[in-house]
C-alpha cells in the first residue's frame, strides 16, 4: 500500500495467449440521471471483458469484486499480469 508497482508491460498490451495479460479500469458514467461505476477486467488476448462490477457508489467492493471474478476464471498454471492505472475514484 502506498507503493507504485513496476511497469512490467511498458504499454505492450497485446499478447499471443489467453490469460497472459489482463487489464482493469474503473469508469464513472450516468444512467437515467444517476451515477454508476464500472470496474471491468479484460483479457488482452482478445480484448474481451471477462469480469465486471457495477455498483452505484465508488466503494471498496468496486475494486475487490472484479479481480475475484477474474481469478476464478484462471486455469491451473495461469500466471497473468494484471495491469491497472493504480488510481482510485
């Protein structure tokens, strides 16, 4: 906590195998005059969203729930790099 992680990807987001590189981001947007917060996990192999969380407020479960969903999809031996911007709403 409070430390900046090393930039292991160096903007190299493409990969030749599934579950090798995954990314995460949080986006705030409006729906019918109300705010929503989308935390999504994406497999960079196919640019496919593989997990998401969509709460009404920017609470800690926003960033806790989505990685649990991503990790539950991993197969034995998968060791992906999970890239985030290290920001927080």
